[in-house]
C-alpha cells in the first residue's frame, strides 16, 4: 500500500512538472515526420500480463518490425530527434503514465518484450515478472549507457544476451530479494543523481549494495570500472 501510494504521488508530480518538456518533445517528434509522436511499446508486465508502455517515439515508423530486439546508440532506426530524446531519457518520462495506471511502478525491474525477451527467460529469471516492472532499478543505473555499450558490437542482440542480460537479471533478482521502501527511495535518489553525475551515482549505489549484502561479484559489475565479462543468465548452466 505504501509503495502504491508513493507511485501515485511521485508519478503525478513528475508528469505535472515535466508537462512542458513532454509537450515540447512531442511537438519536435511530430514536426520531424508528421507522424504520431507516441509509441505504444508492447511489454510483459506483472505476472506475465501484456501491456502497452507509453513512449515518446524515437525511431522511424515501422522500426519495430526490423527483427532487432536490442538498440545501440548508433542504430540507424533512431531519428535525429530520437537521439536527443534518448540522450535525456525523455521517453521514460512518458512512462509515468503507466505508473498512474498501475501497470508499472516507479522502482522495479525494467519491462521486457515477450518474443526474444521474456520467452527466453530461465525459470530463475521468470521471478523478475513476479513484481510490477519499473521506471528505474539497480540495473537501470548500472547500465544507463546500454546503447553506447551495444554500439561497439556488430551484433547488438548477441552482445546484449551475453554481456548485459545476465548481469541485469542478477541485479534485478537482487532487488526483488531485498526490496524495501527505503531501498526504493534510495534508488530514486541515485537515479536523479545519475542525471548530473554518473560517477557519484555509482559510488552511492556501491554503498547501497554493500548495505543490503550484495555479493562481491555484483558490486564489481556495478562499479563499471572494468570491461564487462560474458556470463550465463541466472538459472542457466551455460552461455546460450
């Protein structure tokens, strides 16, 4: 009840304060190609129920039919305006509408697509959809530069599966196993801090992970001061 009340209050405040920014972003997208600036992204939510995540469109119309699941910052499907939207995470502001509707929470594992996403989950990873998906969580902070990471590889989907997914899932499961309202508040604060100083945000995240007993392996990944290493997803015996 406390989490839901916080979600409603925080989402309402964010949408009211950001209304001029959202309005400007919607106008910029529409003025570029005169197409619908809103994109309803199909995602898997709480208990495996599908929902439409509200996003400000950052790609060309029909880009979702290309077959690619992962998006690098250099992806040719992103419009010139879309790069600006993604750089400042404006497409995530619109998702607070999903929080108001009860489909998402402010803090929780990021929602994934079904085909090529949740359909590939191990039994252990399926625990990630036992809670409402969120705007931010531990992995969102650690991998806020996901697009830049994937841009270095010829096959971004393969890079995501072997370098990012295993660690995002582990961090998401750590959140689920240790979530408290105080942790949620800390993650919201660290997310806001990351907008201005990613390095300071990662330092504070380290302190939070240590406080809640994260393993040395997870803390090492969360520092992001060394190259990512390939790993098998949680619950899998080997790398796919």
